C-alpha cells in the first residue's frame, strides 16, 4: 500500500512542473486575454477599466463600422475555407489510402511523397504556392499563368488570389489558399485512413465476397462504416486547424483586396500588434477560441463517453 502511494506521489511530482507551466502559459494567458477583452485598453498604455462586452458588440453589430464589416467577411471566409478544405482533404485522403491499400509496388515511396508536405511549415507552403499562383501581368504572366501561356491555353489564365470576384459571400480568391492548405494536409488524412484500413480484418471482406458483394459494395457497406471514427477524428483535427489558420494565409496572400482572403487570425494580428487596439484584438482572439471550442469540446465529451462505455 505504501509502495503504491509512493508511486502516485512520485508520478504527481514528475508531472507537477508541466502542470504549473500549462496552467500559467496556457490557461493563465487565456484568462488574461479574456480580462483584456472586456477592458478599455485601446492604445499603447494599458487600461484595465471594465468596458463590458463593448468590443464584442463592435465585432457583431454595425456600431463597429469597418471592423464589423471586416469581421463578418472574415467569418464567411473561414466558413467557406473550412468546408472546402475538409471536403478536399477527406475525399482525396481517403482515395489515396484506398489506392495504397491495394498492395501497390513501392508503397513506401508513395507514402513518403504524400506525407512530405507535412514536414513543411505553413509559412514555406504559403511562399511556394504564392509563386505558383502569382498571376503576373498581361504582358509578363507568372506561375501557372506563364505555363498556360506557353502551351497555348491563354484562356485559362486567371487572377488567382488577386481576384475580387465572388459568388454570393464566397470569394473565389480563396480557391488557391484552399488548394495550398489541402496540399499540405491531404497526406495526414491519407495516413489516418491507411492505418484504419490496415486495421480492418481481412475476414470481414472475405465474408462479404462470399455473400456476393462487389468491391464497391464492400467499401460502401463494410469498410467505410468501420472508418467513421477516423473520419470524425480527421474532421476535428483539420477543422480546428482551419478555424485558427493564420500563417499560410498571411504569407501567401495577406488579407487581400477588399478582405477577399482575410481570416480572423490576420484581423486579430493587425488589430493588436499594428493598430495597438489590444482590447479589440483580445475580443477577436476569444471569439476564435470559442469557435475552436465548439468543435473540440463535443469531440472530447464523445471520446470520454466512449472510453467509459468500453
């Protein structure tokens, strides 16, 4: 009994520094940001006088002027970016995993190629894809436009991320950003699905074949349902990345003309560290935290509930 108690205390002492650092540098700073977001700090000099929800109201109501307009655009951009980013990553990641699961030759080489983008930072990815999608000018096209011009497909040249065209609230300039983000994380989704496919007993597929099921029916009625937990995990991980995206967009396009590629992360950065509107920037940060929490917290509750049931 004493030995077990000693082990528990030893484990607690080992974890204590991490607990203290986590409490201070994560939850402590979150609490401090929340305090600043309801203060009157609007300048270089700190002012912690209570201002209530003034800054939050300025983001969601017309009283905020251009800040309100920009934040609404940012939320729409984040919504469309998240939807298409998730669809591309999940669909192509699943397809690549299924193809690799067919025991192809040189599977290791293909896995390395698909996973390589994950080794890059979003900053590097943003710079590379900025070069690829740089539109150039009519007389000096660049990137893909230069390629299209050289092979006689001038009709396919486009403004890419400099375009101000939109379809309703969706800005088409987001398309290059979505492609760049998906390129980096498709390999991650592929790896998750491939691990799930390799964990499905072959006996289940053989039993379905004996019952007369085609390969398409096997994947539809046997494999895909078994992969649903992986799909949920991938959506959660990729979803929280897309909701707080900053570095990729900042290095690739910035906020864009008319905020066509702007996201809350860039708005928060410019408001806080360029405009010195610290309380408003803190309010934007808290809204971003709430958006991520709406995705993460239900998933954590679901995961804990499953562990208890098992």
